[in-house]
């Protein structure tokens, strides 16, 4: 309750939140230091009492204390740079160097979550042995996949549902193909969008187009092979659509997160936005996220347990980053409503003397459009995540199998919804789509 109450003060008074964080941090450090001193003192006293039997294994106890101490030290090391960057930042105006310092030091805070499992395995022998055993016993087993997803037990009484899903996915494949093709053509014609921002939207449309062209036909092949009991085709179609779906879903999620960061940078950097966020850097970012998504999807063939943790951590990081970005945007806009003139200026690279006014109302619309795309993605992905979380580890009842398939359909539905969102929330794209349709049919 205290933690939730302290976090809630961020929306009420940031000064109170800052003091609350400082006081709690100092109390935690003092408490940890006192505990270490107490343990060392008691250890010294126990060693001096030669005649008394010590039932506690001191060697084992020391290892446990050192393990906890290592975790504490790593946590402080990861959190300290971020706190220093926050303390040195200006409350009223944030420079580019300060913003980048906060972003990079915030990454070290997130790094702590990735370092903790390594510390557990390094310093706690029992945990290390249990992890080794889990990794040893979790390779991809074709028999297990055949029993769960490609077996005659699955189709007993559900032929109609699977045929319905096949027909629905054929329709969704056509809509995703046509809709996202139109959006790509419209984005190619549109010139008012900043090129890096347009590249991110194009990347999102390309992933949705790949879903319609490749992924949904593979899924229809899998469903029809189950209905027709073609188990050889079923196994290969299942793994192909599973592998590609993880890649495309990861790219979509990370791209949506990158769009939220792009909108935040446009607000915070002001005049330097077009100089910092360049087309070349955005291309490198897009290529990197495709490579990382492919590598992460490949781990499912090596070890599903590692893949599952990679997936959970990556999804959580994307969601936290997105929430932070939009929260920062809305708080900044709320502050600027009172203290800042509603028109700010941007300068194009190479044109330092010509100020291009940034209309806050137009910026709000751009943020609103990006937020709608992000929320729709989360709403479409959430049912599948819940269905996977509720699926038993051993065996799969018919209800869980159908729930996963219907929830997966909602995931694919996102690729068909995105073109409508672009046309609804982005006036320039809507006009370009209308012009394209007029040229095709007139």
C-alpha cells in the first residue's frame, strides 16, 4: 500500500514524490547496512564462544548472506546512475544531453532485472542445479507437439469450429492484404509526415501485410490439415506459422513502442528533433529490431523455456516503455497548457534561420493516432496471452485448444484493423487512400 501510495503521488505532486523516494531509499540503505553490521557482530561473538555448540552451519549461512549482499550491491550499482542523472536534471527545461543521460541510465535500471537470474545461478548452488535440470529437460519434443496440436483427439466434435476459423482467416487474409497495400501506397505518396516517423508506420504496415500474405494462409493450412487428418502437413504448417507469428508479433510490438518514443522525442527535443531523429538512424533501428526478433524466435527450437522468458521480459519492457512515454507526453502537454504558448517551433536540418511552427493541436492528433494503434494492438494480443497463461503445462483440454485458436484469431484481426485506424485517425493518409482508390476505379 505504501508503494502504491508513493507512486500515486506522481500524478498529484512531483515534489512530494521526489522526497518520498529519497526518504525510502535512504531508509532501505540504512536498514541494509545495519543488518550487515548485526550479522558480522553476531558472527564474531559466535566464533568467540568456543564451548557452545553452534547448530547453524556458518559456512552455508555466510554463502547465503553473500548471495543476498551481491544482489543488493548490483541493485544499488544499477539504480545509482539513474538517480544521479535525475538529481542533475533541470526541473523546468530538459536539454538533449540530460534526456539521453536519463534514457541510458534508465536502461541500467532495467538491466538489473536481467542480471538477477545470472546472480541467482552464480551465487546460489541449488538454484543453479535446478535451472540446469530445467534446461536439460525442456527441448522441443516432436511427440509432444504432435499430441497437443496434431492429433485425432483434437478434431472430435470441433470440425465445424475449425472450418469456421479457416473461412474467417481467409477473409481476414484478404482484408489485411488489400488494406495494408493501400496504406503502403498512401504512405509512399504522403509527404507531410516526418520521414523517420513514416518509416516506422510503413514497417508496421509491412508486418501486417506479411500476416495477410504469409501467416494467415499458413494458419489456414494448419487448420485444414487437422480437419483432414493430414498429420505430416499439420506438423510443418504448425511450426512454420508459429515461428513466423512470433517474429511478426515481436516486430509489431517493438515498432509500436518505437512510435511512442518517437512522439516523446518530438515533444522533448523541440528544435533538435529533426537533427537527432534522422532517417538513417531510424533505418538502423528497424533493421536491428527485425534481427533481434528473428533471433528471439529461433530460440524456441533450441529451448522453449529460454524463449518464454525472453518473450515475457521483452513484452514487459515494451509495455513499460510505452506507458512511460505516453505518461510523460500527457504530463508535459498538461504542464505546457498553462506555461507555454500553444505554438512551438521546429527547424529543418540545414535551414537554421527558418522556423517551422509545430502546432500543439496537430501534435496531439499525432499522439492520439499512435496511442489508438498501440491500444488496439494490446487489446488484440491480450486474450491470446491470457489463453496461453491458463493452458495446462501437461496436456491440453479441448476448451484450452479452442480458446487459443479463437484468441489467436483476434491477434490476426489486428492486421486488418490497422488500415482502418490509419484512415480514421490520420487525415493525410485518409486523403491519400481516397486519391488512390479514385485513380483505380475512375
